[in-house]
C-alpha cells in the first residue's frame, strides 16, 4: 500500500482534530468503546468453552431426549 499524499493526510488530520480543546478524535459517536467489558467477558468465556470442547479426547454424542428416532 502506498503512503497517502500529504494534502490528503493534512485534510484527515484537520478532520480528526477539529474538536473543542484540540483533542484528537477519530470517531464522532457517543457510543462506548468496543468491546465493552461485558462483551469482552462473554467473548473470553465463549473462547474458553470452545478451547475446552476442542481439547476433549473422547467423542461424546449429543443426545436429545425429545427427538424422535426414525429409521
């Protein structure tokens, strides 16, 4: 990927810094940063459960008691 032209970079910098107090911002939203701590906790729990399932040595068949057996 080639570097940006200086005039494009200057325009982007102007857009990023056009905020009261001169604070550099890259987003114009009131949304909280992503992921939120709760989203991160859920993602970590999901990854842990997947890792645990993938490390099982034995095949454990899924049984659904309500399922009808058709043959």
